[in-house]
C-alpha cells in the first residue's frame, strides 16, 4: 500500500488557548508546533496564522514570517497555507498567502453553516477564482470538502477547467453544518471521488482518530492537529501537535503502513513545481 501522508493542521483560525494552552499564536509557537509535528512524522503542515493575541489573519507578511521560521528548522516539509482563513474574510484577503507561491494551498469547495450564526462562504465564483489562481501559479490545491455536494462541485468545475488532475481531496468531517463523521459518511465520500484521486481525512473532535484509522486501512491519508481536535484521548489534552501525529504513526505501524517523508509525499501527490 502507498505510504501514509500525515498532514498536521497545527493552529487553525478558531481554536483558542482556552481550549488547549498549547495552541500556537506567536511566530515562535507556530514554528515549535510545526517542528514537533514534523519530527513525529508529518510531511505537510496545514497553516493558518494568528496575531500574538490569537486573532486570525491572512496577512501575507505574517505568513512569510511563520513560513520562513518553519523552513529554517525543517526545510523539506511541505507547507500548505489556508485560503479559507476565518469566517467573514473577503476572497482577496484569503488569497494573500498564495502570493508567496507555496507548493500547496487549501481550496474550499462549497458554502456551509459553521456553528452558531456563522456561514463559511465559498460561492461557485469564489471556487473558480481560487482554482484558476492555483493553476496559473502552479499551486497544488487540497480540495477541502465538508460535504458530498462539494465533491460534486469539484467534478463539475474540473470539467470546466478550473481544477486539474490529479486531484487531492480533504474530507473535513464532523463540522456542525457539514457531513457527520461516521464510517458510512466516510465510505460515501471516499466512493465519490475519481479512482485516480488521492484523499486525506480530517475528522473533527472525537472523529479524528476513528477516521484516521479508516483512512489508514483504506489506503488514504490523514490530517490531525489542533485545528481539528485538541485531545489526545477522551479528557486528555494533547501537549503538542507532535503528540497527535505520533498517535497516528503508532496506529499506522500497528497496521503495517509506512509513513511518507516529504519527498515521498510530493511524489504521491504529483507536486512537480517546488515553489516557495
Ligand atoms: N477556518 C475555517 C472557516 C481552510 O483552511 O481552507 C476554514 C478553514 C478551511 O479552516
Ligand atoms: Zn484550515
């Protein structure tokens, strides 16, 4: 079976130190968390950035500071900035980190309720705009799908030339407003992507490790990290993103699945252009 790519979503835009004091805000904290995840076996860092007080930002300069810091300590890791940012940001605000020409970036593939009164807006035109930018600039999109309808959107926009193959999906499962995180939901999404596509699964909260297990068995890939879940086990806060990655590595080892390093991850995902 293909080696397992582990993505660490180290920070997110919504999770706070109140949820887990190890959630990183400062540049130094982000670098430390990225390094802990990389040392544990992550080959991709999915990156949001914050100001020092925890406020999420898509500011290009802040991204550059954090990316430079991460590259100084683990130069080979793949850095995947978010273009989702936080609810309420404009398209151009969200796209700022793509100006740094990263190898990868997320591309959110539909609109959904996002807890309480929030709506995470990704209109068809937004997705086309982001998709076109990523093709032009040689950035591999991670196609974030929070529901089955978003996979259908991807397949339609691929036919229209806004998304290229080979496609790499991220099933984000268990967000209030998106698809749930049960095994039947996973099987439904997994069976809805083209045979030559790759995927990673990001289970939110209590779904993180059961869905990781399903993807390990299925030959898919796994995302973990504070953005999705702050617990190592029920009632036990993770001390670092590295602890969450390490748990996935242990699960994979038990099941006989080897872990991909960043060079192997690039090969599996068909990342040709070493941007950034
Ligand atoms: N923070 C969410 C509203 C992404 O990174 O592209 C969006 C998000 C998706 O986290
Ligand atoms: Zn994100």
